[in-house]
C-alpha cells in the first residue's frame, strides 16, 4: 500500500523555512502521522502534482520560527544552527526539505555533531548547500569593494548566487563600526544598511536616487591609482587565466575596482 505524503509549501527565507519546520512537527503530532518521512517541505508548487500527496501552504510566522531557533540552539548548539542557516540561504530549491529532515535526525538523537554524519542523505545535502554558501561568503569577504560616496557613505555592490548578505553584513559591521556603509545585492534587490555605531539591517526593494550614489572626486582618483597599481605589478609572461579564474570567478569581477576599465 502506498504511503500517503504531505508537502508543506513555505516561503524562500530562513523564517519561512523554519516556520515550515514548526508546522511540520505540529501537523505530525495533531494528525498522528507515523513518520516524518511522510512530510516534506518545498519552496514552490511543483509543475506536476504527485499521486497520494496533499499540498498545504505554510504562512511565515516569526514567533514560530523563533521557537524553532531556540530549540536548535539549545539542544544542538550554535555551530549546527550556523550551518543550517547557511544551507537555508543557499540557492538550491531542495534546501528546505534537506534542512527539515536534518533537524529531525539531530533532535531525535540529540546529536550536536549531526553535520558530521555525511552517510545520511539529508545531512549530506544540507552540508553541501551550506558549504556552497560558505564558499561564496568567503569570496565576498575578500572581493567586496567599497567606494566613498558624496556625503561620506561607503557603498558596495555585489551579485551572488546565494543570499549571503545577512552573513556578510556582520563581518563588515565588526570591521567598520564607525562608518556609514551599505551593501547592495543586485540579484535579490536587497540593501544592507549600517549606520555608524548602530545595528545593521536589511531593506528589500528600496528606491535609491542614483544621484545619491555619486562618488567623490578623491574616490575616483584613488580607484584610478589602484587600477594602475594592479596593472603595473602584473607580470604578463606569468599570467595564468585558468588558475586566476579558479581563485576569482568571472561573475564577481564587474563589481571589483581592479577589473574595471581605466580612463587611459
């Protein structure tokens, strides 16, 4: 006999996925479903519906998400929570289900080392998704370039596969606490804003007057000097495009000062 299954459709955000996890546990308990294997999380309605499957929409509930966060942190620790968050901001469409079932395994066994159990398919997927986000975060920590705008605000633009801005902002907030700065992720249309000596925050779909993004004359001079410096120290005969691309993917370069065309 075919086992009936349930798919909970949740929002593509950390809060949305965690709301889905909360609802999955609640739904299993209230309906008496035998196993978590019968429940799955998804981020969108599938193109083709499956037989013997019921689809339910889960609204994002920040209070429920906070309850799940408290449980993960309390029983599994900060490291597991951090890795799960990295997986949840990745671009992979199956991430919600992988994170949900990884949490199920971890809480069932009270396993603070759950991310080491790569023999488990769900854990392996979650590990792979988190690693992809972590790798891109490492790249952006190195390759994000700020420019000084008129008014003294530092501005950077990024275009990344994974929604790592919530992890990138605290890195620069820690290093630039006395600066007003903002980072714009053009892929998701999200701004990270940091007022000097205050808490940073995210804003989506904010309308920015392009005149406000005008760089200072000094900044333009510094950028030109930096590009000339990079060009001067390069040894043409030792250029290895393939190796360079491995360390610095092409998709990051349009927002990097040293790869923009010089004036001369």
